[in-house]
């Protein structure tokens, strides 16, 4: 078909030789001291060498915002694109090169406000890329305006009397967009975040990970209820596939569903462990219910909400091309010649 | 009755009817047959925005004009010699254009009281004597079609819909055309044997009606034009663009990627390329115009020959993305099939008013290359040229077409792929000496693909340091990079061949056009040159950069005239850059120029000493 093959072939780096240091660039990290982004960067750099992928096959794509500086600090291929559009850019990368491991780094404003459209569509298409959304419930880079995930009443520079916008729920939106992998973790919860990142990396399709991240300059303590030692066990619940939903310092509390599938907090000892809501990450209904658990009435769930298998966009695209190549063998010249006549 | 055959050199016919009457099919069938008969020709499909406007309404009138000749044809014709009107609304909309003394073939059955009222006529124009200046042929096209297909027992709706082929049959007889091409087309198009047979019968009945009815006393012959020997086909602008991009992919060895969002009149390019996956084409129908351009940027970064196609409103939405492509210095072709604006404007009508948007419609100092196609067939070569510059200069290129070029067709000499020059592409593969923003002789940076060991690098929309590409807010560096982005364009101009001047190489007047005005300007210039004036014609292909020899060329003429389908955009650029007293001749009616309008403008400027 093609006379030329101009694409270079390479001997790839042996992934088993890669260490965390191989993923650190020579650029100074310019986030504010104490920013939650530092921890996320560290966990990503720890996980990358464990995935068995040569460094040159990673592409990090970001939009605009504090989080979107991320690619500059990863010694991989990277594009720092424009506000909200990273999923679209990454879709182009993956459509051309399904062999690459493509990661999108975005924030709550980037993904859910200006880029809300692309966020929704990349999930429904199930492009095989990993989408890490740092949610700090504030606009940091523009110096402190409320974001689409800020709670009602949030006082910020643009809302001196408090925000009157009701916030969006990213996990529920991702479910609505038929995402195939949806998870949540914390910046400071290193081991949990690493595990979630590994599971996201292994998923074939769009893996959406919401990462609660503290902005210590403009929204300090937004998640303190969930991260402080004294309060976290009563306000966070780790969801795990096949296990009953339990939380509390000694896992003494649980989530159960009443007859109308409405969740309620129960005392495990008196209610009975066998009557608790057992989580199933392949169940759409389970994910929908758990995604609606909000503080302070309920503990905030972290972990994998949904993990199901569906062919990815890029795999389907390649499949169509392969099938088309088997069907017809028209050349460009044959297409040009279509409907021809000869003038003598 | 023995009928006379009269020889004529040039004829323009307009088919007009409801948007559901199949006028575009009728027109394109007549076009194909006329091309096969060896005439030169040009066409102009003019259809409403409504997919199916209410039957019989003025808004729903769809038209297709074709001029064909034994001489060279540059335009689809100013005033048609023949108007086929399928209903009163079609007559009302189109009669004003019919040549005095021209032929009107009217479907008399459709001139009911209801349709006449709906078209806004007080009385039946076929009966009230208002058409005395024309040769009027009233034929009950609907009724005769129904009779022709009667035996097939179709329902009335299907039977009536065959009437466009009856009308086509009449015109085939009138101009001595072989119906065989259309017969084959109907056989391949209609899978239902009943419908196929009905349309064939309607076509045949129309032809025989022309031959035997007392209505026409003569038919006409248009002899073959003198056309250079070779292989030809009919081609529309959107087809030619699609084929041009496929050709550019083959000539460069690159895989083709198109990110696009549906928009009139550009969607046909998406449709066409989506149907050629066997050539490895990846088409992505994005969620919006912004995602379309951004996906193409991601594909370009990954080594694709990357395209995005749109029209004016979409180009506006893509502005920020094009700015990003400029900063990333990645190859990208952005096609704007222009339509009448601003805002939604008139989506199915043509215009050239996006030139300044293409030139300047981005934040910051953001120059991008701008190239324009001048005819349907020229779209093929313009697409290849845009791709060549994009990948060899590592930059976004905006390709301007428009609704007229996109949908009109012309006979086109088929190129041989083997004889077209290859597009040289080299990816950077060496770790040694790699700097993301180092530059070659074109000032192009290296194209280093993800997956290349040791070439890991980050690029972005933030200003970057010369050579390294690292983020830089340095004052002097920003000025250097801003100037480099302009100098990169000049490198295109330095490699252009001498500008082609048609007509006189020096003299009284230079007419400068761009895009779809080529045909009417060429026709107008040739018409006035016959009276002795020395007139040259330059149709600019590159609008950014301008060719280096343009200034010297303008100085060889006493005056410069710039006709455009806008309120004077190219003329602004020429006056600003060259301090030349170029005169604008604008038209902004959603329609291409007529030859007579160009003649008028040329005469006016020549007489205005």
C-alpha cells in the first residue's frame, strides 16, 4: 500500500532498569511550598518505573492551571496544552499511537469548567488514557476564585458574599458519561494513591482518578476533615471490591441500604455485618449510590468506584482500519481515476 | 414535423425546483453527461439551508446552473439561456436572471392556485402574459411522469418524485445528449427494481416528449471543446481537497489524521475521508470545533499528517488551538471552507470574508501561513502544497476554500501520482545534539516522536527558550522568538516560483484576486483585453506570505484592482504592506462574481483617469 515507511524504529529502553530518578526532570518545581501537588508528583514518579513501560513511551498531556505544570517535571514526552483541552489533545495522540501510555493531568477548573465537554466525551469514548484530576476546589493559578467543585457559600475573591453555585460531583458526572474506570484518592495518602495509580495504569480504557489535593495558599484545609488524624477515620470510607462498606477507627460503622436503596450509616455490631452493603466495582448501581455519599452526613468514599471492561476507542479505530484494509485495496490513483474519460 | 438542429457555441442552463425535487441530482447528471460529450463546463449549485423547506415555498427553492461550451469556460454563466422551473416559486426566484429572450421550460401542472399564491403571484404567470419576453414552453411534467410510470403501480409520492428525470430527458433531447451515462447511474443508484424502472421510464419519456411533441421546433448542438488530450473526470472542490490530502499522505509517507466537527459547507471532506480507512486514514468526529483542532495537534505531535476542517464559525472557535500549534511548531493544516458570515450568517451561501480572520484571528503576534484554492480542481494541488509547507516548515497552514468552490464541479485532468513530487519528511532520531527548538535552513524545529528513546521533551503554549524549548519569561528571548515566528513565514516566500501573470505582463491595469474569483476575473479580463487595453491578472495562491515578486509586478501597471467577495480584505493587506493605491471592487451577496460585474469594474477603473 504505502510505498514509503518513514517512521523510525527503535530499540526501546529496558523498563526493568528504570528507577524513580529516571522520571525526574532538571526543571525546578515551581508549585508553592506545601502544595499537595508535590506528593502527587512523588507518587506518580514512584509508580512509573513499576509499570514495565519504557520511559520514552509515556506521554503526559495537561491543560492550564497549577496541576497542568505537571508534564514539565516528568522526564517523559509531554504537552502543556491550553485550558481544558488536554483530553482532546491526548485523544489525538492515542488515536495515532495506541502503543503509547498516555496520561492527562488536569484540575477541577480545567476538567469540569472550561473543559467539561471534553471530560465527558473522552470518558464515553473510553480512549485508553489515564486522567488524573487534582481537585482542590479552588482556582489557584488565577489567585483564588471559587471553582465548579467549591461548596455553596465558599467565600473567594470573586464571591465575597459566598458562592451561590451548587457544586458538580465529578464521580457522578464520570458515571453519567459511562466511564469504565472511576476512582478517588488523596494527595497525602501515599500508599492508597500509588495503588489507585497502578490500577488505573492497568485499565484498558479511560481511567479517571479524582485526587483530593490541598491548596495551602487559597483553600487551605478544604479536606482537613478527611485528612486530619482525629477526624479522618469517621469521615472517610475505603471502598473495596467484594468487601462490605465499613469505616470508623475500629471499623465499627458501616453503610447499609434500606428498602428503597437509600444508604444509611449503621452500627455494625447491632445491625449485623452480613446485612451491610457489599461493594461491587462492576455494578453500575453500586457506583451510583456510593458516588452520592457526601460529608458530613456520610463518610466520603475513596477507592475504585467502577472498573468494567469495554473496548477502547483507539482499539476500535485500529480494528476498523485493519478490516477496511482487508476489504478494499483502492490506491489513491484508483480514487483519482474514478469516473474518468479520455480525451484523445 | 422535421426538427432543425441548430449549432450554438455556449449555453447556460439553470434547473430550479423545490429542495425535494432532485434538482442537484438533475444538475450533476447533466454535468457528467456534458463532460463526457467533450464540452468545457462550469457549474454552480445554489441550494437553501433548509433540508426540506415547505413544498412550494420561496425559501425551499434549490437551483443548479451549468454553462457548457465548445470554447473555454471560466464561470457557470451570468444569465442562463434556459430556465427549467419545476414550480411557481422556482420561477419567481429565478426569472430575474433569465436572459431576455431566453427559454423557459415550466412544469405547468405545478402552477396550481395554491402554489401560485404561495409564490406570491397574483395571477398565473404562465397565463397572464407577463412572460412575453421569453420563449415559454409549458409542459405537464408531473402529469406525463405519472403516466409514464403508471403500469408500475407505485404510490403517488414515489411516482411524482421521478419527475426530475422526465425534465432531464427533455433537456437531453434539446441538446442532443446521450442518456446512457444517466441510465447506468440510475441502475446503480436505485436498488429497488420498481423505483429504478420508474426513473428510467421517466427519463425516456421526457426524451421522447422532446422529440415528438409539437412544443419544440428545434434542438441544439454544442460541439466538442478543444481540450488537451488526457484522462479527465468531474471534480468538486471538497472532493479535490479530500483526494489532495490522501495524495499528500502517500507522497510524504505519513499517516493521515482528520479531527473535525460537522459544519456546512465543509462536512463533505469528513465524509469523504471517513470512507477511506483502507488507506489508513484516521478520522475523528470530535465533540466540538476545539476538540477537533486539539486532537489534530495531538496527532501531529505523534507523527501524523494532521488536518482539521471547518467553516468560518469553526475557525473562530479553533483560534486558541491554532495559536497553540504555532507555539508548539507542529505541522497542521486547517481548512476553512468559507461561507457567508458573520456569526451563523448564510451557511449555504459563499463568501471570502474570513481572510482577515485567517491572518489575524489569534491572540498575540501569531502569524500563520495562509493559502487559497482558486477552483475546484485547484483544491487538489492546494491541499498538497499546504501539507508540504506544514511538514517541511513545521507550522500550521490555513487553507481557504469556499462554498462556491466546494460544491461546484469542473472537468479536471487526472494527475498521475507517480509524477507528483514526493514530500520529504524526516523525523529526528539522534539523542546526540537534540534540542527541541533548534532550527534547520527553513527555521523549522526537529520533529521528534514520542517513543524515541532519549528524546523525551516537553512542549507547551508558554513562551519557550530559543533552542532548548524550556519555559522562558526572558524579555530578549520573547522578542527573538516572536521575530523568528515571522521570519519562518518569509522562508516560504523565498522558495516560491515566480508569480504567474495571465494576460498582459505590464500595462494599464493589474487585477489581483484570490480564491474563487479566479474564473470570473479571468473571463472579465479576457473580455476587456479584446478591446485593446493592456490588462494582467494575478490570482494569489499564497496570502501569507505574499510572493516576493508581487511588489515589482504591481509597479509594472498603472493601476491595481482587487475584486473580492467581501468588503475589501485583501486590498487592505496589499495597501498596508506595499503602500500601493489598489482599488477595491467588493461584492457581498452570498454569490460569486459574474463576468459582467468584473467587466464593469475594469471598464470603470480604466475610464476613471
